[in-house]
C-alpha cells in the first residue's frame, strides 16, 4: 500500500476505535450502576445497554446511502456530533430514563457504512481488502479494550465519567475526520464495500445470507444478555471489586484472541470453515449450559466465561468472511450493510429480552435463554451450503470499452474467474476468482488491450 492508503487505514481505524470504545465501555459496569438509580429495574437496565443497537440498525443503511449523495465526511461528522450529544445527555442524566434517551441518540450517529465507503473512495481496488481487514481488526481490539477500561474508569470517575470520556472520544473522532482523514476527489458507489439500495432486495432473498444474519443476531444477543449478569457474578462469586474486573477480562481476552488465530487459519487455509463454524457455535451452547449450571462455583464460572469468548472471538472474525463468500460479487457491500444492521439489532434484543429474563429468573434464566438461542442458531446453520473459497477482485477500466458483451465473454474465458458482474456506467468489473488458479497474465493482457 502507498503512504495515502496507510494514512487512510490508520486514521479511519482510529475513528472506528474511538466510537467503539465509547459505545461499549458501559457494557461491563452498567448493570452494577443501574442498581443505584431510582426506579431502575433489570429490564430498564437491559434497554439502556441495548437501545443504541436499535437506532444503529435503523439509521446505518439510510446514512450509508445518503453519504453517496451528500458526501462521506458530512455524514460521518454529523453522526459523531449526534453521538457526542447523546454522550452529554447520558453524562448529565439523573435517571435511567434519561440515560436511555442519551444512548438512543448515541446509536443514531450510525456512521459505519459511510466510513467503509470513505475507505473505499480513498484506496485502490487491489488494496481495499487489506484496509478493510485492518479496520476490522481495530474494531475487535477496541471492543476488548472497552471491556477492560470500562470498570477502571467507572471506579475512578463513575458512570458520568465514562460518558464524559465518550464525549471526548467523539470530539477526537470529529477532529480526525476533519483534519487527518484525507478527502476523496471523487465519491463513487462501491458495490464491494458500500450499500446500494437497488441490491437490498437481492441480498435479502439470499437464503445463505439470511442464515448468516440470523447468526450474527444470535451472537450479539447472547453477548449483550450475558453482560447483564456477568459483572454482578464477578463480585458475588469471585469476590472481585469492580476496579479489578480487568484481571479477569484481560487474560480471558488474550487467551481467546491468541487461541482463535490457529482456528481461523485452519478454517480459511484448509477450507474447513463450515465445520469450524458449527464447532464454535456448539462451544457457545456448551459454555452457556455450563454457566447456567455452574455459575455459583467460581472455577466453573471462569472456565465457561473463557470458553464463551474463545468461541465469540472466532465467530466474530470468521462470519464476515462467510458473508463475502455467500454474497453475489456485486452485492457484497450491501450484504455486509444488512449483516451489520442485524448485528446491532441483536444487541438491542439481547438487552431487552435479557433484561426481562434477568428480572424474572435472574442469572440462571439469562444463561438458559442464551443456550436456547445458541442451539437454535446451530440448527439454522446446519443447512448452510458449503461455501466456495473465492476472492473478490475489482477491475476498473480507465478507458471506455466499446463492446461490454464481448468483454464479459472474454473475461469468462480467463482461467480462475468464476463470477463476473460488470457495471458499465462505472467502467468496473467485479470478479470472484480462485487465486491459485487465476491466470494473472491473461487477465493483465485483457486490461492492457482495453487500455
């Protein structure tokens, strides 16, 4: 990658990081804080944690499409301003109802799709996947950092301190977008990275993608529901004050992160992604059953929590790869937009339903709910087709092509190209290729002839 693309990768990753930190730092502590608020219940605590997921799911796709028309940076900066406003309201709130309002506003600043589209505007097609992977890795690390930092900041500055810190992160994000992130010369519609409204129905009709959407919904429902009870259990069963919860989170996350790497390599390099996916979901089912039966014993609690996050880390990493494999070559960006929206919807339902179950049946009920959701997900996933291990490739023609039909037929004859979608008005061909089989010289010759 060139210097501009590295700058894009680092700066947009930083924008994502500050926002993810702000959203997730309350996750490991809010259930504890809610107990100190007047009129608070477990249900309202769950809603406060998850409500931002609802507004994220509602606004992400419309704002992504809007960024094609009014520009990426105005949408991103506007979203961060709304996020900052929500953080201020939550920081000043004296009741759980006002915190819910603040969290609702935080979610309305849904900038994920617009940020990915900006990354696509600023990178060349051959390096776009690397930049997206870099950003994706940052998102995962930010989540882990948020879970570790949340209890520390909460102990030192209270819940208001977390929200003020979140406000500062939002301002940092605005400054990054305004003065560090490059401004694209041209805004284009990127079918491999952005959302195209005309492809929404096509992506929603893909049965394999619907199963993947159900999976990410279930995964984040379970994660959110679990964090409604886990912090309290760490205090009750481990006799661990809130400030020291990082002593559990840090080693568990490190082991889960390192442990998931060889699993991902086996899944991708040895084409074992579906059986590994099923194994990871099964691990979640077992972890939740173990939590339900043994959460009152500290060692079983720690073992089950560690198993959960090993499965969670692997699934978080591998599922977007499967979405890309199951989607048509030209609908990849739209499919990912729907997938991300479903993920946020799962967070909302996890907070809502998990909070209600916690109010009725306490921690055991939450873990049994999670086990049932994970088992249902496993049954849905059994019918997933075996994916093809192709790589997306975007080819841009710098000069007008006189006969696109002939070009399509010519590309079909290149060894290793298995799917082609040509967008004539953009002078772009979206390809799915087998990297091991692809005739690079033949493809290069076609492009040189077209030029």
